[in-house]
C-alpha cells in the first residue's frame, strides 16, 4: 500500500494525470523521488503510441513532430516548463544570487522566459521532425533518465533555500537511499542506451551527463544552490539535448 501511495504522490505532484486522493505524509513522501522516473515511462509510451498512430494513418511528419512536442506538456501540465522559463528570467537579469532567487519566486513571466520558451519549442519541434527513425525504447529511456537524474540532483545537490518544492521533497526523502536508487537507475539506463543503440545511445548518455554536471555548476554559481525551478530547467534542457544527440548521431551513422 505504501508503494502505491508513493507512486500516487509522485504522479500527483509531477504530472497532470488524474490520481486518487492520498494524504501526503512522511511515509509516502520518503521515496517519492524514486517513483519520478515512472512518469517518464508513461510519457515515452504515449509518444510511442502517437508515432504508431501517425504511421498507421500515414499522417504528415509535421503532425508527428508536433505531437511529440505536446504530449510531454499535456502529461506534466507544464510544471517543468514553468521552472524552465523562470530560470531563464533569473539568468537574464545577471543579478546577484539573492536577486535571482527573488525573480524565481515571481509568478509573472518576463521577456527572457518567453523568448527562451519560444526558442525551446522551435528547437524541439525541428529536432522531432528531423528524426530519421523513431527509436521507441530509447525515447522511453530518455524520459525516464531525465527524471532519474533530476531526482538524484534534488537528493544530492545543495539547496539554495529551505522553502519550496525541491526542499519539500528533499526534506521528506531518505536521501541516502534515494541517492543510491536513482544513481543506480541512472547508470543502468545509460548502460542500456549504450548497449542497445550504440552511437546513438552513447550520444544520449553523454548529453545527459553533460547537462547534469553543468546544472550542478550553474545552480551553485548563479543561484547559491538548487531549487524546484532549476530542477524544471534541468529536465527540459536534458531532454532537448538528448533528442538533439539522437538526431546528430543518426545522421552521423548514415555517413559512416
């Protein structure tokens, strides 16, 4: 029962999917970050279904690309994109870390956030339409890996403040076990990518790790630590770079 409640808590917080009402408490939040990657699995399977529908009905590739952009947003309700936009607003201010933290808490979206959201979706749409082949299981792993690394960061990286979503989940988590589980899961997922998809899988893994370590550096330098908005920035950025790695490696493989 606790396992089910833990999964429900994770889906209730990080997705817009309808879930039964569960009272959040210390027991069912302790390992909720470990259930976070399951949401990625749902997104990956829905994207796979959409690609199958597009192929079956012989829909234009532009519709397939649009669906691949929109499905993650519909499943998550845009919670990570909100953090992505807020983070770019704060970074665009070039202010001291304390002022950047204040900007993150502002519910209004500024010019830098709006600009980067537009850039994000143009880039993502172009990449989704440029896939030479939709490698379904690799994409399922992609969405799981981004969330596994995101949860690992919340449990392992220093926090900028003692309030907010990241602090709520980090404070409730059994950090030592959560770190072990998510670090192990991340390694297994990257190993599967490398073994199953060769150059493409290796490119995806390197892209994810590159963003992950840059995220650690940027969060500390620019904000004085991690926050929920920065976690959203990481997840969206990691997924964009991993999809970019797929497109690049698919085209390189053709030349080899």
